[in-house]
C-alpha cells in the first residue's frame, strides 16, 4: 500500500472514530463518555500502518474533538484533556508485529489517556470533588469509570473471532 492510500485509509478511520464518538452510550456530567468503540478506530491507523501514521491520525482526531466539544480553561489543561489523551493511541503501532498487539497497543493507549485525564482532573477540577472524597481518589474514580469501561467493552468487541481476524487480515495486507 502506498503513502497516499495509507493517508486516505487513516482519514477514513479518523472519520469513523469521530462519528462513533458522537454515539454516546453514557455521557458524564463533567465531561467524558463511553462511546461506540471510537478509540479503537484511532488506534487502528497506527496498528495498520505504523507509528508515524498513527500519531498523525490520532493527533488530527484530537484537534477534531477540540473543535467540536471544547472546554478549555488553561493551555496545559487543553494538552492534558485533548491533545495527549487522544494522540496517545498512536502507541498501538509499537505493537503491530507482536502477537495480540492490538490488545496491548489499545490498552496502553487507554492507560495513557486515563493518566492524562486524571492528572488534568486533579490539577484543574479538584474543587468539584464531593466534600467526603479525596480529590485524587475522585478524579481517578471519575475518569476510570468511563475510560476503562469503554476499554473493556472494546477488548470484548475485538475478542470476537471475526472482528479480530478482520483486524489482523488488514494489518498484514496493508503493511
């Protein structure tokens, strides 16, 4: 597959991820939601084509999220809530030639997203923690509730044999 085809397929995966991000199974009151596997489709360009394409695609996706649903109070919060937590799914490409690499790459992306969002939550939004809650525990629980729920649902989805076979078929085909 040539560079133009890789960019075009990455653009299609970004578009699919973006549309799926609008389908919210659960939307939390202070931001964050469980979507229809949208983060999987941000990890796929990296898994299919390598980290260069993956980081570029996931960075573009982060900018789209920022344009559509922004809530920015500080430049560092913008980085921690938008740029880093979505761009980090480019790490999936580091696992593209490993057995079960899509799982490892996707889960690592989720963990980085969780850490980034939790750090932002603690630094910029700790005053929203209920009085009885430690702000660190609250932000970890809040962010973990939606990020890891979607992560687990996505792992279950890609564990379906036909889905996993399709992902692996295209990874090999599009090398």
